[in-house]
C-alpha cells in the first residue's frame, strides 16, 4: 500500500506536463510509510544527493481528516512545516438539495433546505421562508405573517445561534487539542437541543419555520424551560471565558493566526464573525432587520484583532447577546398566549392542526373529525394545499439573514408554479472558505487548522 | 431602507436615448410583458392518462415587466451611476434588478465598486438560473451586490444564450465571486471568460453535463418496496 | 466428562471463538467517518451526556488502520464514494460498517444525481440505522446490537462456512422487486 513511484511508471495523478525540468518529471505518491525511509530511497535514486526530497511537497489533507471540520480537502504545498500554498477541494458533500427542491412544493422546500447547513437549520429555513414570503407579498402588514410567528422565529434563531457557536467553539477546541472545550461545548448544546425538541419535536433538521409562519404553537411549559435555560447558561457561559480567554496555551494557538483585515474580508466577501473580528460592526440584524429584530435591544459584538482569537471572542460575546434577545422574546411570548402562529390566509396557511396522539405528533383527531365528517370543502381544501400547494407569483427575491457564519441568503425564483423554479443558497461557509488560502499561506500546518476552525465552515452548507 | 442621502455622483449621467442602443436593448415599457415560457396542463408530467381535459390548458409564464423612471428613492441614484450600461430595470417586491449585457458587465462592476456614489463593496455571489423558455437568453447569471456604505442591495442579471454561454468573469473586480462562478459553471455550464481556474467545484472532475440545468434530469432512481415501485420525483405525476 | 472436574476453582472454560468475540466487542474502535448532520449526532454520542465511553468506544480513531468499525454518518456523494471505499480498504480485518441515518442506508430523501443511493453500493454494511438524523440513543442501540453480532461471529473455518451459508441464503432470497403483497 505504500507506493513510491518514480519516473518509470506513469502516475495517473500527475501527468508529465506538470513538471518540466529534466530530472524532475517524477512524482512520488506516498500514503503512509516512514519519512526517513522515503527520503533515503530518494537519495539512492538520485545518486546520493537527496535531490528530489527537497522538491515540492504537496500534501492532501482530507477529505476524511478529523481536523478539517468535515469533509473538506486541503491541498497544501509545504516547505518543511510551513505552508507555502494552500487550496481547498470541496464538493465531497454535494447533495443536490437545490435541484431536489425544484421537484417539491414550496412548503416542502423547507424540509430540504433545513438540511443544508445542519448546524443552523433555522436560518436556512428562515431565509427561504422570507424569500417566498416576499414573493407572495405577505412579509408584514396586518395580512402578513403574524406577530407571534415572528417572535418565535427570533427566539428559535437565537437559540440556534447559541448552539451553532457552541459547536464551533467545541469542534475548534477539539481540533487544537482542547478536548475539555469540546465536551463542555457539547454538554451545553444538548440543553439547546432539548429546547428544540420540546418546541419543534426534533433535535435537528426541524422544517419548523414555514412560509407564512411557523409549524405550530409553543407547547405548554416551553417558556419556563427557556427561562431555566437562560438562567443556566448565564452560569455556564463564564466557564468558557474562564477556560479559554486568558489561557496562555489557547491564546498562543489563536492569537495572530488566520489574520484577515477589513479590506481582505470585503474583497473576498466574508461576513459574520470573521468580518466583525476586524472591528466593523456589520450585522444584518441591525442593518436590514427582518422578523422585527429592530425592536430588540442587543449590541453587535466586534473585536479589533482580525485574528482567530478575535473571532472566538466575538462568538463568545454573541452568545451573551443572543441570551438577551431570547429573554426579550420569551417576555413577549408570555403576553401572546393563544395568538395565531400561521398566516390567516387559508390559501397559504398549512391546514393541519397538530396534536400529540398515542403514536406521536400528528394531525389532531378533532381536525380530522371536522374535515372528514362535517366540511367537505375543508377536506378538499386540505387535500389541495397538501398535495398541490400554493402558487407563488413569478419573480425573484433574495432576503439574506445573519446566520452564525455570516450572510445567508436564498435566491428564490418562481415561475408562478406550485414548486420553486430555482432556489439557490448563498451560504456563508461556501463564500468564507475562499479565504482559507489567504489566511494560512506562510504559516504552519497547525495554524491552518486554527484558521479554518475560526471561519467555522459547515460542509453541508458549503457543498449543499 | 430608502436612504435619501444625496451623494456626489458623476455630475450628469449622460442621457442616452434608447435608439442609440441596439434594438434588443430597448427596455420594455411598463405594462408590456415578456412571456418566457408556457405552462401546459395541470400537472407537470404528461402521458399519465389524464382525461379531465385540464391537460390541454396552456398558460404563459410572465415575469415582472421592466420599470420606467423614476424608480424612487436611492434606486435612481444607482441607476444614474450605471445608466449607459443598463439594458433594463425591473423593480419587483421592493428589490431592484439591473439587466446588463454581458459585454458591459465588467465595466458596470468596476463602476459599482469604485464610484463614490455607488460603493458596492461586497458581491454576495452568483446564482445561475436556466430558463429554457427564454429563447436566445436561456442562461441567466444573477449577481447580488451590497453597498455597506449606503446600506443598499441591488441585483444584476446577465443573460446569455444556451448556444454561446460566455460572459466575462468578475473575479478581477470582486475576488469573492471566484468560487461562485465555478459553481455556476459546474451547475449550469456558464463559461466565465477570464476566470483564473474555471473548473468544476462541487461535482467530480469527470462528471458529464451540468446537473442543475432544466434539461438535466433529477437523476433519481425508482424506489422499490415489496412489489411497489415509485418513480423518482421528477417522473411522478405531480403539480407544477 | 473429564476436564471440568479436574480444574481448580476460579477457572472458566470457554471457546476461543467466545473469547475472541468477547474481546472484540469490548474494545471496539470506531473510525471517524463523519459526513453530514449525522456526524454531529455521532459526536454528541461521544460527548458527556450520552457517553459512548460506557461501551469502550469513546476513542474515535482518525486513522482507519486502527479502527474496527466505520460509522458512515451522513449522505455519501458520488464524489465521496471512492474516498469512502479507500478508507474502508485501509481498515484492517476484521471490520464492520454501520450505515448511520437514512441517507447512508438508502439515499433517503435525496434521490438525485449527487447522492449514492445507499452506502451498500460501495461497501458491505453490517447494520443499518434509520432516522434523519438518528438520536444518539438510537446510535448507541445500533452499536449494542452490532456488539452482539460481533460477539457471535465465528472464527476460521466456521466463519468461512458461515459466509458461504449467508451467501447461499442471499442468492436464494426473493428480490425486493419481486415481493408481492402489502407495503409493510
């Protein structure tokens, strides 16, 4: 399984055109083996001068490497342990979700797009739902999405921001060897997932935010759970600060690593914590508020070091801001008991009335009794909306939201049909990953890992 | 987000009568709509033995028509800045779309980035859309630009025919579109001339075809279960 | 019966197969093969709340050469399939594969051009785990079921005989497409 091929055999991975000078048309494909043996083997072939051992060394890292944050493939050219050139290979998780959405109704689209960036499902659903709502013209106003649905969306998104940032910090910590950060990160994330499960019924991939509102009302006791969670998080979050903020090892690994200043961020289209770590307070929740974010009291967190440590601190501080928003949203929800969570327009609103039955969540028996026994029209209506779905007027919309990783937007195109004509997601991970080369060229291999962890790409979002 | 701030733009945007432009560039006046496709029947799939008579329905697919001046608010400022390069302008649901000819794209992008009255610092990306019914301009590349200075967002749409899917790359102006252009090439076959390394990005290198075009099948397999076979979603009888 | 009666107390007799199976299942090292959403749930299973360490499995090995079990956690794309196969080939025998989640098991909702419709097209699968994504409890349950299977795996000629038997059974089995009857 060790193959040290030289000139004699042709290498399929590197055509002869790749290397040009007389003696260098040899490519060594190595997987495993001891480095000394390889190097000494080279010496023999080169009459003892060790020549080619000092040539370009290109190392493939991934797509199955525990430190590359998913199925990301890094192509690194090394000189010693210094990275002289770095490129990404992506597409190993390309799922064709955008194409699949074109064959499902507009509402079913949420079920697909929630699986794109699997660490921030609510944001995927949100930007898609906002795009569809803009095309339908039901974004706001008395006939639009009801107030309670908007507050619930904000609540869920901010909870999601916390869980996403926790995973970012956890996996980032794991990748640099801080396993304790990983275990406590996943411990806190479980708390958020328990809340998600209580509210939506699922731990991940919720498909809860639908065009027109949200799938169902808050369950009984959810607000108490949320308040308990906020109180607990206020005790737990300082642990991260105590563990990391001034930890000399942690700082030594992160400070000054993955540097990208404001000009670089804008040229490469980076948004989110990476942009805010340069000190520029750009946050779509403030600059183009959606879902009523302008009515919440929170601050945009920035840092001024433009490095991985700054991004870590921005994320940590953003979790505190999210807690603030969650508290405000919970207070509002407490005053909104019994209000509708789906648009009043029965031509758009998903007709089912969900309830917990003996076999889990499903259509409530009362609702089934009504449509099956009393109202033929309601049954027809239910059937048409569920099988055919509603039609969306032709046009295109792009309503970005501030996801935990930056600007996430869905370019939604309708041709007036019951299915999306095209839904393209501008995922921040996809865009931000372009900066990997700029951030890591000239640094050590270990710093590449830190730089990538500070971008926090989620490959489900990158490849979609 | 109607930012009414008056900015020093190019003193007088050169007024250019429509006749000076090539005929196909004359913007459609408001009210006149362009049909770019047809919808047949009630269901997306034919040959299902639908005898209801609805299968014969033909409805045009009509997209929002071009808008005429004044556009209102800051839309006019941006339109003034880009004026000679614009093919037509569509305002729909509060979002402005500038249709620009492929030849003018780089000039427009440079203007958008550098003009002090425009200052679109960020290009959020390219999204390919394939309209098989839009004869002569089947492939659209849709750019989203964001001006952080003025907090404005516009959309620029470039259309090219299927037979000659070439348009200039914006990589030199906005390096951010590097991967986005590769994705549009991979998925739609749009060729961005001048891109430093226009290769497939998501699909394997040897993949035939461009999967997200409308003439590329979804590629699913029939699902079998105990004698029952369900065709993949694109071959099922379904609404459209 | 002879031998048992002559043994001193505290000595237990068993078969080599039994001991090997017991030890194999008791130190089962999974390879990290996280792909998508399921990978997060897999990591959660190794985390503090669900704690795979209870079953001697907290050591997720990054190197396939040190692993016994490949948990294919997530959707396998056409581009990833050759990589997956290479990782599988690099694992030392005996090895097992657990298809975690519906995408790895059958392609699931992504019945399209990009996704391999079930990882069993690429590698042999020993355990299928449904769910999208499966809860950590479900993963642990699947792993425990796999433990039982591993423990009962015969050795040497017995194993070869078992493989032949399973192969014959598989060849004789009615294909799903020919099955008739209710969809259940």
